[in-house]
């Protein structure tokens, strides 16, 4: 199963057209209240493993992309301000993801603790879970509704390419043309989400404003398809950023995608021999669901025994 991409209201052009200015203004104000990430966690070396762990759970459950990004933000900030026993890291990461799901998901899609325990082989009583959830909420003063990169991408995605971009690409960029605008937008959107996944794996991106990262992802995606102009008036109006505001982060994203940086290399995962678990990227079908459950359980055991 894959992450769900977009809230129903954000996929409705009429909704965006009527409320877009108010939505973006509110999100920009909300991101100012985010607790800054300082890279202070004593367990920071386990971050990528934990992100992979909860991403597997999010994909298995079919969570929205915004749920995963919010869960990672909550985990980053909580770890940044606490020294957590290694055997508790896995359950802390799960608590952060479930809290994010309570914000972003329909109630029927929020997993029960018994389901999480079954998926991850996590030994956690209801009392333990409730106590830890209360601890996380108390740290955030019960304010866990924060915009993330995925939140802004849901807004920006409508402006990423236009019919004019489609015509320009087919005429000036590639001999391998897209058969129609829809097929090109699907391909461009896929690339956009590949860039967004890179930012999840890269802890240095946690220092940046989500709107800034999201706008840079849009620009890097357009640059990957050699579209001209790279930054048009519509995108400038939508994001509020000029191209010159973004050029440094755009270069970093393009290098990360090519694997030219040690921090991110195609979401590189170490082998079991080097102390980490390698994941199978396939997530669809009954057999794959069984593999996912086994992999998530292996990760939970690995975290517990480190």
C-alpha cells in the first residue's frame, strides 16, 4: 500500500481558488510557531532507521503523506530535547506517528495499539503507551498541529506544471514526448514526491522552514525536467518565494537525488551486517504486506537490542 497524497479539499480547484490566500497565510503563520530542530539528540545516529521504521508503518496503513511528515517532525523535536533509552526508541517513534495520525487521518484509519503491536512485535502495555503519549503531548503543550513540507506541497502541487509547460517540454526538451498533459503531470508529481522523500531522510532539512523546502522541491522538480521559465509568476504568487531565495537549497536537492551527498544516497539503508536493516521497497499485494510486517518487526527488535 502507498501513502495517500492529498486531502480531498486540496484536490478541489474550486476550494483552492476560493480559500487559497487565507490557507497559505495561515500556514505561514503556523510554521513560525514550530519548535526549532537543533540536532541535539544523543540518539541521532538512529534517526534514519526510525524514519524508515515509521515510514513502513505509514505505507502499510495507507496514511496520508502529511501524517508521515508530521510524525517525523514530532519525533525529531522530541528526540532533540530528550535522552531516550534505546529500548524505548521504537515505541516513541510509533507514538509520534499515531499522534500525527490523530491530527491528519479519519478516525477509522487510526490503528489500535493491538494492531501496532502485531505489526512491530513491540512489547508495550496500554498503560505504557498512554503514559508515553501523554508525555509527548505535554512536551508540545498539546500543540501538535504544525504544517510540514507535505502540507505546503499539497498547496503548491496544483501550480507545478501548466499546459504551456507540457507544450514546451514536448517541443524543446525531449524527443520522448508525453502523450498528453495528464501523463506528464503524473510523472512530474512522482518526481516531486521523490524529492520530498529525500528531505525526510536528510536531517539537515529539519532546520529549514517547511514552506522554503517545499518551494525548493517544486523548483528542483521543474529544473529536473528542464522547464522554462523555471520559476513563473503563478508559482511566485503561490509560494511567495523568488527563485533567488531558493537556489542554494535547489542545488542541494539535485545533488542529493543524484546520490552526490553522504547524508542521503537514495534513502540508503545499511546492511544487517553493518548494524541496520535493509527494506524491500515493494509494498503492494498480500505477500508484500506479510513481508512488511516481518520487516517492521525486525526493525523493532533491532532497535530494542541495540
